[in-house]
C-alpha cells in the first residue's frame, strides 16, 4: 500500500518535473547590448526578470513561475537556434533636423543624405520609411501639416539621390512622438526632425 | 415634414453605414523579413503559404511547419521570430502616433519565439499585451528582448 502511494508520488513528481521544463522565458540582451526587464505572471503569481541570461520556468497557469535562474548561453542558443537564424536586423534610423517652424534642413543634416543612401545600398533595403515630426510649439493641426511637409522634403531629396520612390513610405506624426518629451508649446530643436528608417 | 426629413436622413445614414465600415482598406501591420521552410498564414479563414516580404495584417495567425521559421518586423519595429512548430495570433495591432492610437495583443500559443520590443514598448508600454497559454509577459522597461519556449 505505502509502496503504491510512493510509486504514484514518484510519477507525479516526474510529471511535474517535465512540465516545469516545458515553458521557459529568458531575458536577452538587445542587438545594441541593452538589457530590459519584464514580468511573467500566471494566475497564481509573478516573477520579474531583469538580468540577461536568466530565465523563469512555468509549469502551468495554476502554478507561480519559478524564481529567475541563470540559463547557459549554449542551452539558450540550442533551444532558439532556428528562430535566431531568421531574426530580422533591427532597422537603422537616421535623424535629420530642421530650422524653427520651417521645412528647411539644417546644414549638418543636409550632409546625412549621402550616408542614408549608402545604408540603403548596403542593406539592399526596399523598405524605407520617411517619418516627419515637429516640436510642440503651435497647434496639433499645424504640426501635423508641418511634419508632413518635412517628410515630403526628405522624400524628394532621397528620390533625387536615386532611391526608388516605390521603396519609400511617407509617415507623419505631428508633435505626437517627440524625441525629447516636453510640455505643450515648448520649442525643442531636437524634436524638429525627420527620421529615415531603413528596414 | 420634419418627421419625414428625419426619416429620410435615417434611411440615408443606414444606407451609408455599410460603406463607411467597409471602405477602410485593411492596413498591414508588418512584414515578413526572414523565412525558412514552410510557414503558413491563416487569414479570413484561409491558409496561405508565407513568402519573404509578404505583408502581415491584424488578426493573422502565423503557423510554422516542422522545418519552418519566420522573422517578422512589425510597423513599430517590434521584431518577432519563431522557430519550427510554432503558432502566434496577431490579435490586435495599432501604431498611430499622429493620433495617439497604440495597441498590441499577441498570443504566443506554442513553439519558440524571439521578441524584441519596438516603439510601442517605448511610447505605450501598457498597450502591449503578450499572452501565452500559461500566463502573460509584461514589459517593465523599453528596449526589452526575450526568448520564450511555450509547450504545445
């Protein structure tokens, strides 16, 4: 009788042991070396991962995740080898700055056009976004239009530099996506920009 | 008179409704950047094979075969890759900084995943929902990258 119970317990432990290994979340470094942080939550608890190369394991929804523990880079590489092979390159982004309330490029930014063209050719990119932004001086509506005009100026410059128009998309964010957050109606030269994203 | 005017306005509004709801062309939310083996996209109840540079749409479900792998770049620069025998549902995605619309709900149903957060993680971290059958993953910092293995 005791033997049967022990045996049953043994199998249960085995099962739990297997299941516990099945779900795994590993915090990774980003391509540029940054380490973020995340929280893993089941119905019964949660754990925070804040160190790269550490992992939590989850048996099921009704069990709290395991505390973070290191995982070897060999194990991680082995588990995720296939996904790693097709993982896209992080898009490269270039910022071009404009004069106050104007769609005229600053002189330094004028020189970046050649660098962008080189990046497009190097990556053989057919997916280039030209994204206009403004600072928060002026109305939302005015800034939306200004951000569009700024994007259009860059689009035309890139097109003149032999980048196919069919490979480019114009997007404009007005003042909604500042590089440097400010209060409304604050002039901030670093937000007066067009971002060219080469994907 | 007033009544009939109201009635005709109502009829007109009702007649126009179907057009206003269907006229918005579906907007893509990302693109296939890396691909290996057989990968299928389930869209509007149909399965179609995925090819490099294919567009991804909201509500797509992406399924990899036993030799399949796919790397996807979403419009906000979120990167998601999956290895073989994996399945993800792109339930919801909105990235419209011009109008402050941000949303993302991905269900990583099973398989192996690599995730690198993009601009949504920076501009609206609380709008990002990553679900798995065993629990959810929330970003506590922008620029977070993780790998996940979810059992079938």
